[in-house]
């Protein structure tokens, strides 16, 4: 196909942008696939270099493609979006986007840390349970979950198979959520986290520390670290007025 199809009144850059968006939307081009070069599109569709460049610029601005200087343009990996004001299961979030979820356990152990014990309401010298997990969407590592659990709340926590059940599912099966505390911050990954997430130590990440209460005790403290290019949080306060529908962030 060597012609662009679209409304005749639409500018050529918009027609080219729509063509590439359709290729991505229908799955002909998948996340990580390289796009044709601007020069190749100039030759194929008889458009100017400026037209091709504007189409690419707008696709990049909308988060649809990623451009790497001197390498090329690639279909962007969709960000997994997590609700900032509620507790949800990451496996469900990934699957709702039509992606395949997988978990790799990194550390399952008893641990002793004075600061974590303070957050859990345990004696300074006491022990707690720790699970450090790597969550994937379509085999791309998207989040390191470092969770510390109160043994009084979940005595059998370390016996769970986290390749088959998420910590969310394991803990919520014991009691309903009573309260939660969220602390967000922009951060850089540790060398170990960068290795697990397959990113550079300079790549910005978003970190969420979540503390939850059930049965009148602190049940767990989780530190969730994700590359900001792959994961984001969204939330809403109050009730939208009629007709004010949510517009997804790009």
C-alpha cells in the first residue's frame, strides 16, 4: 500500500500519523517493534520530510512511540496504570490491559530491621516476614515489590507460592482492609533494582510505600518501585459533574 487513506481535508501529517497509529492499534506493529524510518515513509507515501517528522513528533508526544537518537523509532510499551487511592491486585491490573502477568520471587525470608519493625508496630529486635518479588507484564519487568509482613497477621505467609498467588490475594484472603497509608516519591533505582528491572541506574522511578491495617494491627508494609516509563498511578477525588468524563493520561 503506497497511499494514505483518510479524510481528504485532513493534513498529510495527520493522515500519516493515523496510518501509523492504526498499524499499532491493530497489532501489526507491537510494543518494541521498530517503525519505518522517516526517510522510508517519505519515499513510500511521497510526503515531505517535514510531514513525516511532524507525524513522528506527535506520536512521541502522545506516548505511542519512543525515539532513540541514532537508533530509530519504536512502538512504546504501554504503561500499567494503578489506582492511587485504592488497593488493587497488580496481576488483575496487568490482565485487564490484555497483557500476560508473571511474577519472579527474588527473596522470601525472615528479616529483622529496626525501621521496618517500627512501621509494623513490632519490637525493635523482633523479626518479620519479607517477600521481594519482580512483577512482569508481557515478560517486561515493571515493578519490584519489597513487602514486609507482620507474623501475627499472617503466620503462614512465607509458605505461599508467589508464582501462583500475589501478596494482595494472600493477605486479603485473611481479613478485609481496615486502613491504608500511601507515601509517594520520585527516586532512582538501587544497583540491584536496576539490574532486576533491566534499566540503567540513572532511569527515574516512582516509589510507593504502602502501609496497611487489618484486624486492628499493621498487616504489612510494601515498597513498590517501578520505572516511570512503564508504570504510573492515577486517582480521583470527589464526584465529577455530569458530562465530565475522565480522559486517560497519555
